[in-house]
C-alpha cells in the first residue's frame, strides 16, 4: 500500500491516516485511495502507450496495410485486461463475501493489478 502511504501525508481532515489506519472503514478507504492513485497512473501510461502505438502504425503504414495494427492491438489488450481485472478482483472479494472486509479486498486487488498493468504498459514504451 505504498501509494496510499504517499497520499496519507497529504490527507485532509476527513481522510484517514493510511499509515496508521486501524478501523475497517479507514482500511477500506485507504485501499480505495490506493486504487484511485494507481488508476490515475495507469491512465497516464495508457495515453503514452497509445501515442507510441499511433506512431508505430504511422511509421509502418508505408510498408503496407498488413503492417499496421498497434493501436487496435493495444485497445484489444486493454479491454481484455479490464475484464480479467474486474473478474479476478470480484473473486478476491469472495474471501469475505458479504462482510465489511469485502470492499477492501476488492479495492486492494484492483490497486495491485492496476500497478502491475501500468508497469506492463510502461515497458511497452521502451525502444527495442
């Protein structure tokens, strides 16, 4: 929960201290904050990766129509990943199904998988 810890230092009066959260409400809120932060980073990385895919398609267009497709491949991969992420995190919530921990488990899973996906997208930006 390193992202939540980073945002805890800027916590306002209505936000929990995520470094010292003890109540279920605060733990759940901190997990949600971590996911929100990770999601923002993912969206920024996706935009950069999309720009790179567009450049790749433009550069390859001169070689023929069968060479382009980076943009569509990225869109397809991201749609598939979102489905995987949502299903996997719903499953993670079943550990405490119907309980007060369920939203925290789901948000924590969403944060973890989103951080990993951001790293994958960032790796796609590296020149071969």
